[in-house]
């Protein structure tokens, strides 16, 4: 049995995914372990509220005196303001804290206000990673967090997605991001604002902040209600910066061919680094096929597929079908096996041949064609799939399910 309290050479203690009653008998190990990172995520699953709060208070209280903590993860613990208060000892006064994760905690507006108060009292100057994903903080919670961002001069990884934030709260966050010293200094590397109602005006404000971010590698703006103008503003801003960006996500933003064309133009300028472009769930028409063919041409030029394979897939796309992300990733994995010497030339060709036959033997209508058939919003039956080696390092994007409608994400189709 794996010891949930085991420490590693990097001085990290993990209790994650172990539902506990009050673990007072273990606190000695927490108190006296020379850790700098603590993972207290998902430790009160299935426990009554009173017991859960007592557990959180106990384990977080165990690191109260650890001023040198640099990483704290208390995600996946259902908590209201009382839960935040129980976690206070792990956050408050930790001036060296570089990463704070509070994802899927069910944080209400009041809970986010409590988090704000703790962070502002602590001075979050060292924070580089700040994640609040899949909470229910709404506009008031967004406004509370917006007061923290201007106090974060070193922020490089910001995730505030799936928070039920409307137009007003989203506007407060993007304006605060614009005023954030880290953004002014061009330090942002990863930004995830998915499933917040930015709107076209929010997109324009965000574009102003993104225009000076040369280090960006990942931008997720899916389900932000950007519209054509908002997406075009963001795409234009990114076109002039972020030379190393690898992933851009613009899915479900009510884009037409006009907005998609602006995003595709940005993607073309980023072709040297871009690995993934998400545009599914938009009414993009022929611009989608053009974008997908551009991506295929890019990997063909790199030798990942040979000319006859490119021509076969090209006909497949022109016929109105689209590729799954898994298809492209499978080609990349095969190419890596060839370049590393695992596969010889004949083995590589045979494997690619099989992959191409699999792709073109099944007609998968693109989402735009499904929409024309009246299928928009239909529930997806696709399940999340394990990522192949080539994509594992890129990290996972988790679907936000707020009951609005079922959508395809990681395992879904690349409907450019």
C-alpha cells in the first residue's frame, strides 16, 4: 500500500486522493518533515462537512509554521468560506509561496473573497502559478480575484476558467490582468480563461494585455463569447508576439468564417512553434478546411507524412470530413519512433499507411456540417482518452461541464 504521507527528495508531502478522517496520528510527520511543497488535494471525499473541515484544519494547521512553503494544492475539496478558513494556515504568511491551486473546490463568491483577503494580507509577490478552475464564484468572486492580480509581479501561469463568471466579472479580471505587473513585464507563459463571458469588449481589453507577452506558450480562450471582433483582436495581438506559442484554443466562441480567418492567419504566422489550434464548435465554413489543410501541409513538409498520404487526407478533408486530434498525434508518435531509430524506413511507411487507411476509411463529418444538419448542441458520446507520448507533456485540458451543453474537448474532433 502506498504511503499517502511519503516525502520525496524535493521535500514534497502528498496526501492527495486519500479520504481521511481526522489524521491527528499522522500530523507529527507533517509537522517535522522538512517539506517545501504540500499536496492536500482531494482528501475529504465523502466525508460529512464537519469532519471534512476538521481534517482540512488539522493538516493545514500542521504546516502553519512552515514559512518556506513554495507550493500548496488544496484542489478537489468541497469547501465554502469555512473550508477556506480551515486552509488558511497553509497559505497565510507564506511569503515564498510560488504556486497556489484551488481547483474544483466549489468556491462561492464569499469563499473567493476570503481567499482574496488571505492573499492580500500575505502579499502574493512571489506567486508564479495561480489556478482557480471549475468553481462557482461568479461575478463577485471574479471581482475579488481581480484585486489580487495587480499584486502579483511574478505571475506566469494563470488559470481562471469554468467559474460561472459573467460579463461584469470577466471584464474585471481581464482589466486586472492588463494592470498586473507580471503582464506589464511580459512574464505570462500560460493563460487559461476558458468558460468566462469575456465578450467582444473583453477580448479587445485582453488583446491589449497579450500584445506584450513574448513568453506565452499556451492560451485557452474557449467558450469566452469572443465573437469575430474579440477573436480577431486577440489573434492580431498574438500575431505580433509569443514566437514560441504551442497551443491556441478558440473553440465555442460563436465565430464565423471572418473570425476563423483572423485566427488562422495568426496560426500561420506561428507555424514554426504551433502544435495545436482549437476552433471546434464555431460556424467557420470553408475557412476550417483551409486551416486544417495548412496544418497538414506543415507536417508534410517536416516529413511526418509523405506526399501521397497528404494527397489522400487532403481529399478526405475537402469532402467535408475532419481529423481527430488523436489522428495527428498518432502520426507524430510514429515519426518520433522513426527519427529515434525504433522504426526502420519500411516499418515506418507501413505504419503510416495503416494510420492513413484508418483515417480515410471512416467519414467523420466536421462539427460545422453537423450544425448545418441541425445537430448543434447534441450530447457527445465521446470519452476522454489517454494521451499518447507526444502530447503527454503538453498537459491536459479538462472539460468544463456546467450543464450548459455537452461538448467535445480533448478526445473530440479537430474541426478547424
